[in-house]
């Protein structure tokens, strides 16, 4: 497992009985996590006095309960990056801290490539990977179907002092955007994607990642440059294991461009117990 252990402003303090206890820039949260199926003693006193607790509903979803008044939003730093976070619906905070290991990997590839690198970030959410790639000197095209998430990503680019870097902010369906890029003849050296498990398009189209990810990778293979560097898929879908994503990249990207494919879980280390909590899966093709 690859562990994102470079954080100072985010800490996974403890996890037990279906929940995480976390510190986000000094504010403590209790959030549900389906991976936490053990029930170990909750010795950390912050479990009982967390600033905010996300309470799940038996009918789906849930809501935040605030024990202390929190700002509408605040900032946390990762190395030389600054992100704006807040308590969102359905337990989210605006970034996924475990993804830092992927930001670092892509950034290192860009910085050591000795060339101008063009990155396509699909399902790009609030833009942490975009901001990191811009900081490394890449040109980035950031695509997400949510106008609100793209606006948040722009705000993160301002906070991280990369708003003046070469980036295109695109509000669009990722599949349709890639289809247009094929017709336009645009090419990318690095493709990053973090597709959702399930979703609906503006015209009621149903997205199920198990059905759509393979044809999307095939589609994206047509917008890779002649000498591509990386193709990275991240997933939080239980049925889409690291090995499955590795096989997809091997059968499409490696077959076409050579190179190597690897996959693994990504995770966060719990400060109280030292255990590493698995938080998602990634597969990487690299030249």
C-alpha cells in the first residue's frame, strides 16, 4: 500500500466502529468510513468532543451535527499547496488527503521529464491534482461536470498561487469532452482520472463505472501523445479492484505504448494506532 504521510495540516487520529476521527487544520471531525469494520476502544478524548460529527441516516445520506461553531470554509496546506475545505453534504470536506501520494507521484514525473508536459485531469473535482501539476510546471486541462466543483478548483489554484499558470477550466461531461478532443486532434502526455462509482448525466444518462471505465480508457488512448508519460486511474468503487484497473491499463495502454503497469491501494496512517487505513485504489501505467 502507498501511504500519504506527508501531511501536517491533516491528521487521521483514530478509526473505529465505522468512523474516522480526523483533524482538518486543527478542527476535529468524526466521519463515517465503510472500511472501518473493527470496533477497537475509542481512547482518544476527541471522539467525545469533536467539533463536527457526520450522522448517517438509515434511509441514506445524513447530516452534520456541529458541537462548536466552525468557519464556512478554511484552508489547509500540503507542502507548498493550499486548499480550501469545508463541511459538505454527504460527509465530504473538499479534498481526499490519501490522494497526496498520487499528486506527489505525478508531480515528480513532470519535474523530471525535462520537457513541457500537458496533463488532462478528468473527473477533476476541486482540483488538487490540477493544482499540484501546475505547481510542477505542467499545462493542465481540468474537466468536471459540476460547475461548482470547477469554481472551487479555481479558488484552490488562487490559494496555491498557480492561477496564472497555463490551465483550461472545463465544465463538461468527461466522455463527450474526450470525444471532441479526438476530433480536434489534441494530445496529452499525462492523463489522470478519478471516475465516480455511479452518476447521471444532464439528459438522464446513467454512469456505472464498472460498465464505462474500459471504453473510456480506450477512448482516452486516442488523445495520448506519441510519447506519453503516465496514465493514472483512481477508484473508490469496491468492485473495481487494483488488479482489475491494472489489467485494463495493461490491455489498452501498455498494448499500444509499451511501458509498465502497476496497481495498489492508497491509504492514510492512523496516528494513535500506527495502522494504515486503506482509502482507495490506484493503477498506473508509465512509459
